[in-house]
């Protein structure tokens, strides 16, 4: 895997959290995007080479709503950039990691994504993401 692509933070209300993170990071939110398949609204911030993704649930059955119900707001996942998501998925499966999706899914911010079950990563939800390149 390559660098940490972003850190995902679960929040209850983006309209509250965005101004706070803008103040905290001293930078403006550069992108908001809804991912309907995941039932989330996302907001992205850049700090140097790093990105922060805030996630708000758009439905009670959203994974983000369930996460907040159980654990409260806070760090939800760490995303790593990968060159070839299918190859990484294959490698992880062979090494005994459980993936939450068997095919890469379209994620936010122009990425194909796949999640690794937090159980095998000691409680941390890991996201693989590969930039979608338009040719
Ligand atoms: Zn993410």
C-alpha cells in the first residue's frame, strides 16, 4: 500500500463540523460530495499532502449512523492509496483478511474503494482507494 490517502471522521452534522474543521485546520473545505450507495455526505479538507474526510449519515441505516450510535463521533477509518485495488484485494484475501465488499465500489473524491473488516485490523476500519484515471 502507498501513503495514507485520508482519514475519515464520522460526524453528526456537517453544517456544524465543517466550520469547526475549517477553523481548526485553517483551510476551506474544498469538496462536498454525496455517496448515495453508502448513504453518506462527505466534506474534504487538504492539509499539506494529507486529507481529512468528514462523513455524515443521510439515512438511519447508513454505516455512519450505526457507527455514531455505537461509538459516538470520531475517527471512522484510515484510507490508504493503492496502485491496483484488485491486486491488493486479492493479496489481503489470501492473507486471511475479510473484505467488506468483494468488488471495488465507487467512493467519494473520484476513487474506487474497498473496506477491510476492522476485526482483523485490531478495531480499525481500513479503506483501500485507487484513483480513477480517465483515459
Ligand atoms: Zn474514506
